[in-house]
């Protein structure tokens, strides 16, 4: 499923030209990097789920995904998020980025408090 999702996203990106709706700002970069940091933490936690009988709750991943599958999905996630952020008009871009960062932070916090999964690099 992940492979077909990856190919579908790649085909969609190649099929249409992508232009920014509004100029990209330093604040946009900061928010995007914040999102990347949250995804990196989530991915770090996902790699630890096999320890202690835990399982992955992300519906895009199997219950016990391989490190390769986790890495592929994380890279796809970051690339797709950046592409969507880039094409959104400024007010919508900021909302999308802020909501995404908050949701990812919630996932990381839930992984830590519910399952005791720490962030390790």
C-alpha cells in the first residue's frame, strides 16, 4: 500500500506544475522545519515500537513496520507537507503549518505518555 501511495503522489506531482500561491517567507521555513522536527521525533518513536510488545497505531503503517517502511513514509510525509504548504495561499499556508505542527506534537506526546516511547536518535 505504501509503495502505491508513493507512486501515486509522485505521479501527481509530476503531472502538474507547482507554483507558490504567495512568496515563501522565513517564517514559512521556520514552521516547515518545526514540522520536520516533529515528524523526525514521531519516526524515531515508531522505530521503537517492537520493544515491549507495543504496536504502531498509524493506519498507513502495519502494526509492526520495518525501519525501511517507517523511513519511506516519513520522507513521503515531509515532502508532501512541504509541497502542499508551498502551493497554499499565505493565510491558509500558515494555518496548515500550525495545525500540522500541533497535531504531530500531540502524536509525539501521546506516544511518550501513553506508551512510554522516548525520542532516540
